[in-house]
C-alpha cells in the first residue's frame, strides 16, 4: 500500500510534445489549401502558432480546435495574423475601430 501523489494522477493526462505536435500538424493541414501559412511549436504542452490565415474566424477556429487536443495546456496565437476580419460587424470595420 502506498500514497498516490499528484504526479501519479496527472501522468494519465500527460503527452509528449511530439505527439501533440503531430495532431496540431493534422489540424493545420486540414485548413483549406492556399488559405493559410501556419507553423506551430510545442513546448511542455504549450502550442505557439505563427503565420497567416485568410480570415479571423479561421484563426479563432484553429485556436479552439488545437486547444481541444489532449495534452495541450494552452495555445498562444499572438503571432498568427489574418487578412480579413470577418468577425467584427461591417459598421465597426469601416470606422477603423
């Protein structure tokens, strides 16, 4: 009989960065061809996205999908840019807000 520590309980949920990176790559490759140039780095379960996509909704969707991958701790996408902001309503876009 022994004690169960936090490490024992959390080890079930831990995945290697390589395994996470493979799944992240699958999500990126599922984007429509020609609409995105995205790369990702994974370190300690933190995914950092870089590059560009056609629309803001695509960037938001990609972040959400990657965040759902088992083992991902967080998704950093500050370096992920988009060409068209299709999330803001047109009346806000033309005012430059």
